[in-house]
C-alpha cells in the first residue's frame, strides 16, 4: 500500500471518489503537490468546503445531476482553491460506477486556462478598440459626407449627370465639388495624398480652400484656381515659411461660362476625356 501511495503521490492527475451523497470517500495523495492539501484534510464534505470558491452545495448538486443525465459520464472544468488560497483550473473526467459512486480524474490545466483567458481578454480589448475606431471612422464619414455635394446639385446644373464615388475605405481622400452662380459652373474632381483618415483630412482642407478661392475670392478660371490652390496649400502646410509636409492633390477643374457657352479645363496630374456624338 505504501508503494501504491508513493506512486499516486507522483502522478500528475488528481483522483477523487465521491459517494452517493457527493462526499469524498477517497482523494489521491497527488493532491499534495497539485493543491497543497493532505488528502486526509479533504475527506467527506471537506472536499467541497476547502476546495470550493463559492456555492459549494450548488456545485456538488450540479455534478450529481449532470452525470446522471449524461450517460453516467461527465467532463467539465472547475476552479478549485489551493491550500495557500490560490486558484487552479482542473479539467475533470468523471464516471458513475455501478455502486453509485463517482470516480473523477482531474488534470491541472491552469497554465492553459490562464492563456485562454488572457487571450479572451486581449481579444475583448481588441474588439472594443476596433469598435471605437470603426465608430470614429463612421462619424468622420458622416462629417465628410456633409461637405460633398449630392447628385441633385449636378442634375440641377446639367440635364444629364451622375456621380460615381466609391471610396476604398470608410473615409476617403477623394472628393468632388461643384459651384454654380448666374455666370459660371465650376466642377472639380480631387484626389488627395493618402487614403483613409490622412486622405480624408486633406479632402477637408481641399474643400475649404476651393470654397475660399472660388466663392469668396471669385476666381473661376481653372488654371487660376489650380495656381491659387497650390499657393494656399503650401501656406497651409508650412510654418514660418518652412513647408512641414509634402502632401498634395491631383485635381481637374472644369469651368463652364454660361453666357459664352464655353468650357475651360485645367488639370494637375489629371486629364479630361471629351466625348462628342458618341466619339
């Protein structure tokens, strides 16, 4: 028997036998190096009282009920308390024997479980941060959409018009712009440096500059608009006369003189395709 106990002390698994009432009738000596208890300390109801974290009676009743409705066998994970007040995770494989007792073999999965819980926690934090970023981008998209003219603005200016705007990301560095008064229609298609958030920030800068140049300063010739945009953008991106960023925009500008019925185009790394009579 001493030789058997010596073997049972060294095994990595924990063996517990519960009687029909759910009290421990046997606890293997290996509990000493797994949980720190002497096996004799955990006999009877002490198994639940000393190793349970809370609701020990409920846990015992749950095990007894679940094993009877699961083909007399059960696998489950349970947190157990150590003799020093720590906590370990044990994976139990329990079998209901013919005499009504339950034989449970437990494996210490604390390291594995802590890794899983740590991963779950990090995934939850990542999902939370991702959700915050997406919500911020969606809000930025709503803000950006307020500066983009809708299709009706183009249909008002032209008898046949459509807008094809398909951003790569939630927010975009591309934007279109239109302005109409009694004399001119000015249309611009702009591709700002960068994608996503950096491009979207540049698009807001570009939109603001266009409004100032065309509407406030009444500059309508496309080449003059491009020149003014270049100067204003350099000014916006510089401090004390030193350019801090080399961000820019590729853009094409069309101005239609409504009285002269003429069209002027200027492009900065941007071209215009003219189709007449289907050609």
